[in-house]
């Protein structure tokens, strides 16, 4: 019998949180049929009451009512509507009871807020969209929220990062069910990575430092333009017009990072752009970004991105031609 995959949606759901995982399972079905194999999955969109519901993208979805029987896999989508859904006592109770009969319970992006409200995430390692990790941890202190992974599998409970990470999560489920070869075939058909390199932090290095009205936004812009200069606390405090003690205290409060860590992240982000957009040698990239040596760049890149600079360039490089404007003539 095909495994029942129920994707729980609600009004104002993020449409890709629903359709991304659904397409992974649908593609696995297509490939199985082409190979003359039994259909492995029965994917269905469900919602409280069933019927049509509007996604946040303005695309209407037609959902089946909440099933009375169990599910093999329950996937809870995210989106702005998840906050209202998490306050629906009947829906929360249904998730709690339904999960007990599932082989896997999971969430995509901010769907973790609804899954957390049901109690299924208590005491577990979880992830959600990088912009909502702190909020999730504050609302549900019994969770172990990790901001970097694309997805986390903690026993029968799976959670994923933002939006497209639901595809990564579904591919991992296909690999668990049907093997690596099938998951790889699905990934090739969808033109995505079977296992995406790096974590979600690679998409938010500078953005994570920015807050509306942040007094340090101009400082960050100055740092980006002066990566090879002395960027010690005395220099940064002077640039920000603050005493060193006041700068250190306010900077950590406003950005959630120490100045040293923030500079490292900005340097890594600049290196990332040079690696993907140009053919500048890695040694020169290291110097231009203020790392001094290729080994220092490598260590920092591994900490921030989870992959080496060379591996990142191989996966994400658009062009290996050297951009003359990106080369500092003072750097050998």
C-alpha cells in the first residue's frame, strides 16, 4: 500500500511549504511508475474542515478534511497563518493525537510553531526559518532550537528550515524509505541538490546582523569596504562614535554577535561572493577579505558555511573568469 503523506495547510499558508514536499513525493511516484514499481506514496493536502483555502501567495489550494485514521507521515507547512493555527485548540489537539499514530511527524519552516504548540517538539533538537529561531526558542523554552541546519531528524520528528528546505526534508524522507538511488533520481528530476551543502546561515550572514533602525548598519557598510584594515575594537568604537566599553555592550545587544564574530561573518560573505562570481585564486580571496592566509579563510569558512572554500566554489561558481574590478592591484 502507498504510504499516506498528509501535508497540513491552513489559511495564509506559505504555498511552497506545501507544494515543495508534495512534488518530491509525486516525482518519486512518477519514477516508480516508469520503472514498473508499485506507487510508493499517496500525498494529500489536508486542512481543518477541508475545502478551498487561500495561500499567502494568492494561490488557492483545495484541501481534504483532516483524516480520521492515521498517517504514515504528517507534514505541517508554515507561513504567516501558522500563528493563528497554533492558537486553534482543536487543531493543536488533532496534531497531538494524530502524531501518535504516525511513523513520522514533521514541520516545514514556521510550521514548527504549530508542531511545538502540540508538544511534539518538547526536548528535541529543532530548526525553523533563520529569522524565527529566536522567537521559537523564546516561546517554547523546552525546545533545543538550532539556527543553522537545513533540516533536523530527531527520532520520529523532523523539522526543516525556511521554505525551500522542505524539499531537502522530503528528499531525505524518500532516501530513508526508498534508498539513495531513488532520492538522487528525484533530486535530478527537480534539478536540486540531494544534500544541500552548508546550512541556512549561508543565506543570512549579513542580513542576520541587520535590524530595522540598527545604529550599526553604517558601521557594517564601512567594515565591508575596509576588510583589510585594522578592525579591532578601538577602531570600530571610534568609527561608531562610542567608547570601547559602551560599543562592546551595545553591539552585542543590538546584533547578537561579538564584534570579532560579526567581522568574521562579513569577511566570509565577501569571500563567498568572490568564490561564486569570479575566478580570483583562493589565496588572493583570503588576502582581499582580510583573512591574511588561505588557512585562516578555510577555518572561518568551515565554521560559517559547513564547507571548504574550494568545495563552495565548485558547487556555486557562476563563472571562473577573473573580474578585473574585484582584484586589488596592491594584493600580489
